[in-house]
């Protein structure tokens, strides 16, 4: 997947001074977390995951028991488990696009039939609910959506989510809601969806919204116990259990996460204000402002003559600046994902200015 091969982690963070490619908030440091780990036993942990952490996540979802929560190795593993456990080549999937590559490439590798519901810039990246309904087939096993959305920042309304849950229920299929960005930056005006509907599967993690991607802690929430048992079996085949250290740190962090959340979101919103001001004056781009998360997905105006290959190369190699090119999401490279949650304000400001400088140099 290009998004992995070309990522800052692969290129090397030292090569990217102005990193606007990240889709998460600023990474936290271990020393900031005020942890007590001296008595932690480094053993195989419960395969479903740390009981205390699962209780916290269940309570947040409005679910009485932690039995509805399965901890995974990040949200990426959660998505892999769900797709491989639910889908086979005789099944049909409905998935919105563009999307994080795992939500598309794993089902494609399985070989199931796929109907893509394309989000369009011209329609403000809104999900076409009627198109989803029309796409349902007799063998549709899963409807897969993301809200807040990566890479566009589109936020679905509670009413839209309710309509999709109803469509799934009426057609005896599952609705997967990738909620990885639910706590990021903006206030999401609805609760964890799996807590509301028995046919909904929610996925999230501590990576994007809380700056803890190095912990590799994500989770699946579903009220269907038989389905959760299937996911547990899949998890055990892949990595048995999570790291005892990761789960303990995640639990201790979640007990105090609200004191971090305010500072994290304040920083992201400061950068968001800078992004909005820059987009207003950078008239060679057009955009739909995000409603959630910490990413935006502007594009070059259609009448702009620009060498996009040269633009991305110059931006990285001369200006040491990175954004997420459209092809990371199977979109034209006239689109770019700009992350505004990760860098500090000074670096973010210079990174935006570097984008403008690179455009200046690449006009045809």
C-alpha cells in the first residue's frame, strides 16, 4: 500500500522537517503519563484484553458489560480481524471510498464482491444514503463506513448513522463504523454507535485522538456475543493476546485521559485556525472544511496547470515538507491530505507556506 511504503516512518522522520502527512495528534511522551508499572507481571494477558480497560470502554459506549469489548493490536488489527472473520469470496461488501487502505485492500484480497460508494468533493464528501441502500444485495455481509472520515474530515450526522443502521438491520447485515477519529479535535455529537445498535460494530483506538500510536491498542465493540467470540478466535490466530505492557499503560492512561484531551484538542484547534486562514488566501486550492478529526483533503483547482509529480518531489526534497498525496487513497494526486493535529504551530505554519512555495515552482 503506497500510504505505508511512502509514509514518514518509512522515509525517515529526519528527512521530513515539516510533517503535515500525519493523521493523528501530537505523540505523547512516556514520562508525561505518570504511570506505576513496577508490579506489572509480563505474562500472557487475558485474550479478550485488560478487564479494567474493557470496563472503561464499555461504560463509555453505554454498555453494561465489558464482555462486548475486545482489545486488539491497534485499530488496524481490529479492521483486519473483522474483515477476515466476516467476509469470504462468496460475500458482498459495501464500502465508502476514499478510505483508509485496510478497509478496501483487505476485502479485495479476500476476493469478495465490492460495491464502492464514492464520496464526492462536489457533494461536500457526504455519504449518499440512498446509494448505500440501492447497493445492498442478497449476499451483502457488511456495510463499512468511517466517521469522522479519513482523509476528508467529513462527519456523518446522528440521523445519517441511524439510517444506515436501519438499512443494515432490515437487510440482516452488519454495519462497521470505524470511529478512530471520534474523540479527535472537534466534539463528535453522537455516542459510540455499537452501544446504540445490536447490528453495529464499532472500532477505535488510542492512536489518532490521543497521540499513543506506539502502544498499539485498539478495540472492537459489538453487543453480539457470538460475533465477538468469532473475532476473539481470529485474534488468537493472529497474535494470541496484546502486550501486557501496552494494555496496562493504556488502562492507566484512560483513567486520566480527560486531563490530556483538553490540551491535545486546544493545540489541534489552533492549527485548524491556521489552516482555515491559509486556505482562504491560497486561491489555487479548493476545499471542504472538515467537521471532525484532524485532517483535511483539499485539491488543486481544475483550471490550474501544475506538474503534480514535480510538486510532491520538490515539496519533500527541497522543502522537507510532506503531505498525503491523493494516490495514498486511490485518488488523483491533485488531492492532498493535510494533517493539522501533529506538528507544533511554528512547524505547521512553515509547512503550509512551503506548500504555496512548491505550487509557485511547479506551475506549467
